[in-house]
C-alpha cells in the first residue's frame, strides 16, 4: 500500500501557520496584573474613591496628571457614565490592555497600561467600537 506524503514545503507551511495561530491566541490572553489593576479601578470607581485610583498611578503618570486634574476627570467619568457594571478584557493595543467596560449609562473602552512595577502609567477612555461593527463600516466605505 502506497502512503501519500505531503511535500516538505507544505508541511513546513502548515507548521508555520499553526505556530502563528497559537502565538496570536496566547498573545491576547489577559495578564494577571492587568486583571488585578482593572478590578481595583472598577472597585475604587464604584466607591467614588478617586484618591485610591490616583494611588494606582505610577510616579510618571502622577506627574503628567496631577491630582488636581485627575479628580475632575475621574469625577466627571462617574457622573456621566455611572458605576461600572462589567469590565471585559478584549485585547492588547500596544502597551494598553483594552477593556469593553459597561457602565450604567453607556459602554466605553477603558485602556490601561502598566509599568514594570504594575502601576498604571497610561489610562484613557474612549467610546467602545465593536470589531464586528468596524469590519462592517470598512466594507461600506
């Protein structure tokens, strides 16, 4: 009985595809330190503990966003969006862990970057855009 053997180049190509596929899956796994920081942000936000959120920031972040500027920003976020109901990790965008964050009055992308000491050194909030919606929008252009 003659056995069919795939040519070497096809086997190599299949191995590379498998490696890249598993690397992509694993590279988008939420890191424990990001999960912890997001959870702390959610808890402090919901309790109106702005000083506690500020203490999660790195020294560089605190220099860039002093407490007198952080307080109004974080207070306004709570006033306009309400309490956080759920934070769901979606992906990494550069150094930022991006979370689909459902607030009482809307859904936003909360993006958090951590330094080597696991302190927040980057933080921004923007309207959440579902990737499926983005794909549909691109097709209509």
